């Protein structure tokens, strides 16, 4: 039977006078990698934004989801063109993350990028350690954001660069996190050697028999 999503109505005594929680401190406590979503409009003008809200959805077919502010001009172009590139930034690309989060209209003038044949959007060649070229499958609008589900058509990975991390409103390099000493593994206590109490309670007699100890 096909799955059908049905909104769950709030209980009458819970639907009035209750304000939504501020989700930002909670999500800030969930460190993630940092990406830049890029695309081209119909006149080949590049557009892009910094994004930390993404996740894999399925391996077959290869599908991921990115959540983008509904009012974003980059989102409008992405949806109109139907494709984009997801650039995962390496740990020395903090300035690029800040640049694409700033909304500066000339942001692409300050980075190195190229458009390989078949790319979904500009590849940030000097700042990304991995790029996924994606085609939009469907979108779901919810509140002030839009979830974009996309099929990954091609992945390019560089093994000589480590990811940039972001959490608690701070950046951190993956290499520093990976270099931290790992906690020593605690070994489970070993069980005491098995002792046959029946033998202990029945000591041998000189003639090889046993006696019962009461």
C-alpha cells in the first residue's frame, strides 16, 4: 500500500498560545561539514550560497536533500534550471564560506571556479574537497525553507584535502579533530575462572572414592 503523509493535528489544548522553540541553539550544537550550493541561470550567470543543512537520502538511486531559505535568489535559479553543484569546502576555505554566506553580489569574482562538461553548477576548484553534480527531483516547502531532493549524477573527490567543520557558531578543521588522541578502549572485566564446586566439595579419598561434605 503506498505511503501517504498526513499532517498530525495538534490537540485542542495545545494548539493555542504555544510558541515554537528557537531551533538555532539546538542545531548549532550539531557540528556539520560546510558546503556551497552553486548553479547557473539561463544567461550563464553563476549563483551560490553557503549551506550546512544537507543529508543523504538514498544510495540507490543516489539521492540527497539540501534545505535552502525559501526567499533565496539562488534557490529560485536552482529550481528554474533544475540542476546544481554541491561543493564541500575543505578546512582552509573558511573565507569562502563567509563570502557565500554574505550575499555579496560579486562573490564569484573572488573565488576560482570552473564548469566541467556536464556539471550541475560551478565547481569551486580551489576551495572544495568534494563536489556532487545534482539534478532536482522534487521539492517540499515547509515554513521559511524549501527542501530540495536531488539525484547525484557525478561525484568528484580530492583525497589530499580535509573537510571544514562548523558548530556552536565556530569553524574547526577536520585534521585537528582527527589528530586528537582517541580515548583508550576499556576492556570488559574478565569473568572469574570456572570452578567446579562439586569437585571441591568431594575431595578424593585414598582409595579413589569420594565423600560427601554436608
